[in-house]
C-alpha cells in the first residue's frame, strides 16, 4: 500500500512533450495576431502621494505587461513631455513641447495605439489616483479619450498597489479581458517545517498560512464560490480529507470513508458535490462522488488500477478528466461522471498527471515526462477534441501541477528550476515566466477566482 500511495503522491505532479505540426487554437489565440501597442509613461504625484508613485507606476506597468494583451512601448521611445490631464494636450504647442498632442504618441518613434496618463494626490488623508486611457490613433481629443476615472486607496504601499491594479483592471476591461484582480492562489509550503496550505494574491503578494496541523497537508482544492477549502492531510496517520471554511477558518464536517486512503478531492462546478479517490472498496484507489459533508457516497470507477486526480469539466459537468494506471504508467483519461465512455487522452508514453481544465472546457493543462527532457515533468496543454498538444516548459528542471487562471490566459505551476521547488506563473503560450514564492519549498498550486 505504501508503494501505491507513493504512486498517488507522485502521480499528482507535472508534464512534458513535443510541439506538433499544428498548434491548438488556444495557443494560436495567445501567440498569433497583432497586439495593440500601449505607452505607459510614469505618473507623477503631489504632496504625500509623491513618495508612492514609484509603486503605482511599477504595479500599473507590470499588470498591463503580464496580461499578454499588449506590446509595451519602451519608455526610451517616449517624448520628453507627458500630459498628466486631458487639459494638458495642446494642438498649438510649440515644436519643443513634444508629447502634448495625440500624434506625438501615435507616430514614430512611439507608434502607440493607446496611452495612459494621470497623476496622484492626497485628499482627506487618502491616496487618490486620477487615471485616463486614450486611443491616440483617433484624430480628435474628444473621440480619443476612452475613459477617465478616480481611484481611492490608503496612503501607503498597499493603497498604491490597489489603485494601480484597479486602473489596470479598467484598462483591460476595455479589451474584453477579465482582470485577475481579487483572484487567489492556494498552495502547499514547508516553510514552517511541515507541509501546510497557504494562500497568496495572484501576483505573489500577501502570502499567509491557512492550516496549522504540523503534519503533511497537501492537494488543496477550493469551492467555486471561494468559501470552502478541501485538502488531503496525514495528520491522523493515513491520508484523509479535511474541509475548512475560508470565511471563518474553522474545520467543517466531512465524513471520511473507512479506507487506507481518501485523497485528491475536487469540487464539482456547481459546488454541491465532492469527487475524490479512495481505497474504500479495497486494494485499488478508485473514484467516488459524494455530498459536501461526505455523505451520499457513489462509486464511479471499477478498474483494477490506481485512479486519482479527478477534475470536472467547468463547461460540461458530465465530463471528468482523471489520472489512471490502467494501461501501465499513469496517463490522463476522460469519462462521463457516471463512469461510462472512458477514453485515454495521452499517448501512453511516459507519465502524464495533473490535469487542469481550461475555463473554456475544451483544453487541459497537465504534466508529462514525455518530451525533450526525459525523466523530468514538463507542462503541456492539449486540445481535448483533437488530442493536439503543445509543450510549454523545456529543459528547466521539474515542472508540475499546472492550473489555469480564471482568465484562461495564465497558468500557475511548481518548478525546481531555481534550485528549490517554487510557484511560478506564465502565459498559456509559455512566455512571461514569473516566480511568486521564495521561502522554503512550495508546490501544488491551484488558482481560485476569489
């Protein structure tokens, strides 16, 4: 049994492989086509706000850049003079005042399509950010202004980040893009000496510990409404499932079946059921579904193999992706939620684990040992209908547990490329890698919309 549990824990890990001749359309959407060019000059501040503008400017630029939506115009290309308000634009400006008319930003050397301007000030002991977005390709100032808005925050670093993020979210919203503002990443960290569940903001800030069992707590999953956390823990010896309220921090009732293992739980998209792996029927871990408190148990799989890591399609609640050893090494399969119509998605080569559905319900991210770096896991994505796949990480250590962000454009995963295992994010085409954690070892991230 220890060997089977070891397989379970190893099976919930990562992926890798070769780019085929035709890329899946999710990659094409992220990498093809002309991106709008945006100029984001530094905003200035007055009074007590002046000392916070470096944080505002850095956060605003990073939020827009990390979205992958824009071509960020280098600041070295900007005119010497930057308008702070719409009133600063002057069609009659002298030639030595470059920067104060729309064409100064739309034409060479800037060649921007959009421009952000604004400034910070103190009002009533609070930070206020005045922000505008202009479409500089428009011929007149009236039609060029996309929006102007005020943002309020505390007069400190947190407040500066808040107003910059909100300004960036409104800019992204103009392009039909859902900002990651407010989303959370839950993960496992050993920085306190035991593996516990932690949470952080989408950009790695505000990291805080949730569980304090002094044992191994792992494989976190968050309910769709962001109010509940379920995870696997060894605090009582054998792996069991614990559920916590994320509103009160308290443990919630959950009945664990009498078994040597209850693990790798996930919520259904409606938040009303739990699907998980258990040895309740005997030798092999099989998939089960139950109510939120563990009652109403129904067995789903009946294989003579290890079945773990179930995850339900967010667009088709009747479809499950999971990991099974029924063909030998662990591979990714899909089936109906009643256990019928089982189909293997991966080729059977190497070990394929950690399936995560894209919000569109048509693609999965996963970890695989097949590819250019044999023996290590790398992150892949697959078009489930066509079985076309793309390798996103290459030759940079062990890359595991990919999970899609709510925006469908970013992936969070764990990697030991820096020497220790840490949490990283990247765009869905494998670019814009960003390390979020540094303390201890951190793994098994999941991205929640709230």
